[in-house]
């Protein structure tokens, strides 16, 4: 059989390498060593595939992702000492209880790039190029050597809220809320793991965790979806940064 998951039109963002490698659908040659992982292609449909350095997952690489993959591969994306000092203050948002996004160490902040300020920036330290579900929509990706300045962002939620969103249980399908409030006791909820808040003119810095509330009786408004505002800046993975994820203590 000379097919791959893309040949079959299944459009996966990633697939388990161990499983897929053992199936008759596997027809990918990984011939190029990269900074981390390997690059290959399907001999039938010529889709490019990326194999991560742990040989756990494979990811299809689209044309626009390939441009970034090539840049990523040639760059050494190490944070300098000034950046590390700032990251220690900003702290990384923890991964959620399901372990999603554990391949990224995410620092939400404000950055200046090409003299433009970005208030919803995530500096992500990772061993992978921009592929997979996080990078499935075509958008501008930056690298840490593009960044002129890093600042705390007013839109970033405080550490307690970020920790709570990462650890909030799923109370019904797809709904894992954390309730927060402003100084006038206006209640809002965040769904899943969140780093930023920008709703009704209120910013992340204006919000605190709400104590007791009743989802059925209190007036709790949803927070605005800010996903499309987020820009990603990629740096190379550093084990030391794992310690900078917010923890319970
Ligand atoms: Zn194929």
C-alpha cells in the first residue's frame, strides 16, 4: 500500500508515529535530520511530514509551515539572560490537567517586534517547528530573535487565575469553566486553560478569582474569545523553563 493519512483525506494535524508506522498506510520516508526531529515525505502524495525528536508523533507540513520550518531549522533560538530575567517574573502558564500542550512552555506577555507592540503574545519554548493543531491556521509566526522588547501585558491574567484555569475540571462536555470577577463583583467565566482576558473594556490585570458562586443563579458572563488576537513567538526548548510554570505553592 502506498498511501498516507493525507492520501486518505483524513486531514490529521498530527498522528501517533508508533501506531501509524506499524500500519499498511505508512509510506513516509524521513530522510532529513533537522535541529530537532526529522523531515520526510509521502512517496505517493508528496505531502511533507515532520517526525518529532522523541519519535512519538508525526505532523503533516503545509507549504506555509514549510517556510517557517526552514527558518526555524537554521536558527539558534536561545533566550538571552535579560529575557530569562523577564520570563522569571512573567511565569509560564501551566499545562492543563489533561496534559494538552505539554510540548510547549508558554509565557504570555507583550512584545515589540518591528517597532509594533503586540499585547497578546505567547513566547513558546518548544522542540518542534510550527506544525500541529496550534499552528493549523495560516498566520504570521515570529521567532525569539525577532523580538526587540518584552514586557508584562495588562491583558495577562494573574498567576492564581492561570493556575485555576489549567486545573479546572470539565463539568460537562467541552465546558471547563473558571469564574473570575472585577472590583465591582461583575462575574465572567473563562473556558479551559487561558492566559489572557479582554472583555467589556476589562483587562486581565483587573480580574481576580471569584470565591463562591452558583452557575445557575449568579449572572456570569462569558469572556470574549481572544484566540485570533494571539501571536506566537517560538524559542528553543529549555528544561530549566519547566520550573517557571506556575504551580500551586
Ligand atoms: Zn500521502
